[in-house]
């Protein structure tokens, strides 16, 4: 009984230790958040509905970026000159508030933006064509699942066509008999 309590307490302490020590958000998390919430209006290198985000960390502090992401309108209403200028430059287009994004997640988004700047600059030596379309990969002979599925669909279509021809032949024979 005493040993069971000791093991339980040991596991509890280990569990609490793991939850207390949480790793900082990764660049991958930043990529997911950016693609889900930011990419509709922002691009790293081009002006879209919102400003390009390349080098945003050089122009503004992380604290300012976090405040703007969490509630751009409250920053504008407070009279922040940079926020007001951006708002005016983009025809008073309101950026949606994201109060649920934590400062650590904002840092991971900025880390993702930095990685995309390097990937987009062909002179940096870090240019990778697949960074533009990370899910794109040409079809290869080793893609057995895709090839098997394709062949199965083609065979199924041929079978359906053969059955349709046979049905028409049977219908024609029945008309001739009657």
C-alpha cells in the first residue's frame, strides 16, 4: 500500500513537472496559425489586404506586434501613431481581433515570417523551391497508393462501360424477339 502511494506521488510529480515546463511554441505552430488566420489578408513579401509582414520585427517591438494582433482597434483608439497610420494607409480596413493568440504564439508567427523571408530570397543561399508550395511533390513511381487507386478507378470505369454495352445488347435482343 505504501509503495503504491509512493509510485502515485512520483507519477504525479513527474506529470506536474512536464506540464510546468512547456517548450516555447515552434515555428511550425506559427506556420499553422499564420496560414489559418493571417494568410487571407497578409503575405510575407507582398501587399495584399494588409501590409507585407517581412521585417515587421525590425519596425515594431514584439510587445507592439502582440497588442496589434490581439486588438488592433483598441491600439488605434488609444492613439498609437503607427497603428493609426497603418489603419489609414489600408483604407480604414479593420483587422480582426485575435485575443486568444498568446504572446508566445505571436513570437512563433514572427519566427515563421523570418523563415519565409530567408526562403523567398534567392540570394540568401537558403532558397528552396518547395518552400513556396510545401505540399507539392511530383508523382513518382514509388507512390503505390496513388497508382493503385488510379488503376482501380480506370478498371472500374472499363467494367461499367462493358456492363453498359452488354445491357444494351440484351435490350436489343429482347426487342428483336418481341
